[in-house]
C-alpha cells in the first residue's frame, strides 16, 4: 500500500514545501524528490502543482529564491524567509491540531 499515490489534502502542499525548504536551500525538482523520498513514494507532487506553489509562496514572502547551478544546469534555489519560518510554525500547529481531531473522529466506535 505504501507505494500507492496519494492526493494531498487541499492546503497541505504549502506546509510540506515550507518544511522541506526549511532544511536549507533546495531547487524545485529536489523538493518533489525529497517529499517522495521521505514519504516512501506516497507523496508525489507533479510539476504542474509544485512550481505554481513555489512561486505563490515566494510571492507571499515565505520563500526567497536565487539562481544557481545544479548538475551543470541553471536552477532556482529556494530558501525559507523569516516570514516563511514563522508561517511554517503556525501551519504546523494548525496541522497537528487538525490531525488530532481527525484521529479522534476515526477512533469513534461505530
């Protein structure tokens, strides 16, 4: 079952991207690869979802970006801004609260 693809809940992609980028500067393709690796191939984010999200997060001021080289090619490297670090902390708290609430519902006897 772990190799099955999973659709992300709406709103979780931003949180996941912020978390991966928090580790250090990383280019877009590597963000997708890292999410896939960490989740044992469950979270597979297509480029059509990833790159618009990266640009949206940059526009909100949560990510900074600069061009660099990766494997001999130009790539845009993203890193967390101070605002992004704050937003990540807020989003993490919200996610954990929601996950606990959902877990309580799922454990309810039928």
